[in-house]
C-alpha cells in the first residue's frame, strides 16, 4: 500500500521494491551495517529528548552576547585584571568572574551596587545630579566614587572601623600569611578580590609541619570571611548615602565603631539562602544584612548595642558552628583536626 504523495517518487518505489524482495525471499537487511560518508550525518548536538531549558541555553549562548562582553564593562575589565595581577600575581579572565557578583556572600543590595559600578552606571560623582554637592565631590575635594568611599580619605578616616573588621576576621581565619585575609591591603579598589576570592586562595599554600592542610582551612573559613567583608563595605556605603541625602546627618567614622561591631557580631556565620515564599521572589544571596540605625544622637552617645560582639574565648564555638553548617565542606574524620588548624594554627 502506497501513499499518494509517494506514488511517483523513484527512490520511494525502489525502497518498496527492495523491501518486498527481502520479505518474499527472507533476505533481511540490517541498516546498522550501512556506512555513510563523513559529515553526511551531523550527530552533535543531539536535540531530541532534550529539556527546553537546555535548548534555550544553547540558543542564548550562541546568539546573545554576555553583558560582560559589551563596551560598558571594558573599563572595569581592564582595571580589574591589572589590579588582581598587582595584588596577587595572577592573570585572570574578567569574563569568567564578573557573574560571580551574584554568587558571593554579601548583602543583596550591595551586589546590585557592585553591578552598577562594574557597568559604569552607578549614580555617583559626575553622574549624580541631586541637590547635595556631597554626591559629586567628597569633602576632601576628590570626585566621589565607590572606591573612594570604601577606602576613606583625610576627611573620613576608617582606621577604627577597619580594626573592628580585622578583629572579627581574625576570629574565623587561619593563621596564614595571606593577603586575601586582610581587606585593608586590597588597594584602592578593595572590593575587587571578592569576585575571585576562592580562586585566589586555591592551592595558595603548601603543606607544612605547622599546618598540613592550609588550603582546606582557607576554604572552610571562606563563606564567613566573605560575608563579614561584604557587610562592612555595605555599611560604609549606607552611611555615606544617608549623609548625602539628608543634610542634617553627618557621618563621623569613629562614632560608628560600636554600631559596626554590633552588625558584624549579629551577622550569620554561614549565610543561607532563604526559602522562596509562594508568590514572592527570594533574593539570590544570603539573608538581608543587619541595617545600620539612622544617624543621630543615639549613635554618638555610646549607647550599649543590642547584640554584643563575641568575646575571644568564644572562638572555638564560632568555628564549631561554622563546621557544622550544611554549606561547609565535609572532610569526614579530619573535621576536629581542621578545627584545631583554624583555632591556633597547629595541626597534630
């Protein structure tokens, strides 16, 4: 029985004739034994039985350019590559790390601020057109920028606030001579290393008698160090923005040492991604940061903070909590030894 559409097709008639000959004479042909010329069948990629999200990724990857490859990111990419080489002696491709801004353990709104800074759209300095001149120029006379806010200047000395940050970092960091453990040594763009902090610390140290597994110790403390540093940067940004948009407020760094210590002490050790509520979109990072209180008289009178910082003798408890979190890597029977490595820099 033939279909009408194939009635006059020569190749179809030949196929029907060969099929009938094989059926009548018992000579069946195995199609798998056929050999085809090279390139006659394109076997990659296999699109059948593939999920829609996979096919969409293929189309977007081949047809739509990544935002990091546009001209907006050219200036940032060049500066970031040079800075990372000068600080850590590594040559990194910025295209592979720009997207990490949405994965690092920092407050969600600070991620958005970094993204705007990277693509040169942050409303600050020459791009600020508000009423206050503090949004365009710092009190020291320099054009205001995110890097200038995070580093400080003669009018905004951040020595006291940096000391609080370093104190909290030392409680959860292994005793290693690593520049990545000291954000105060990250140069004029102190947030740059956050994008590739895990890559910088990968295989950074060789085992020694004092610490046999230094890279594992760095890996275990990485989430909390990232969160503490990001929270510190976010509070600096928040305080300066409050001063710009409210002329009655003034940001004096030394008066906010206790406020920052409270925020860092109350921050979670290992941030978890919050569950997405029905009908609501959950942020793609850790839990929301502890917001700094409004700038006012209460902050300048040394009122006791609602959450006191952890005492140094609580270091073991902090590290135990860090190791017990599901997001921390598990190293089976070596957990106690790694804990000792983080605590006093020794390894039995």
